[in-house]
């Protein structure tokens, strides 16, 4: 979270709304540890990383949906699924749980 704080402060000064995604749990192999964070503002700008690139696009979509009021804040899970091999997943084969919410200044 400290890594993204300067950008969050810049967005706050500019009056931009944003959503934060934080790693809350990792099962198996995962690219980032719990606590890793990523923020997306209403203009689509991104700072930080929750997976080193594997799922960032899907996280941006989720954050955008939350900012638009189409999804509620909550836990989203990404990982490999035998049932849906084409689903967004982690290349390392683990499962990552993120809490995504609007950031309240």
C-alpha cells in the first residue's frame, strides 16, 4: 500500500475517485503476498500490482464495475479452474483472493 500512496494522493488532489484491490489470501503458488495492492481511478489509470500482470486486466474491470455502482465491494477470486480452462487465471497455478472496494478519501 505504501508503494501506491503517492499516486493515490495525486488522484485525491485531482478529485478523482478510485477503487483499491488488495491481496487478502493466496492458496498454492502466487506472484504476490497478502497486502499487495493496486488502485484504479475513474479515468482508468492504474498504480500497483496484485499479480505481476497475470490478472491485472480483470482486476481493472472489477474495479471499474465497482466505481460505476454495478458491483458491490467484496472478495473476488482468481485461479486455475479445470472446469473453465479459458477463465482468467494465474500462470503460476495458484489461487489469489482480492478484496476490491471504492477508496474512501
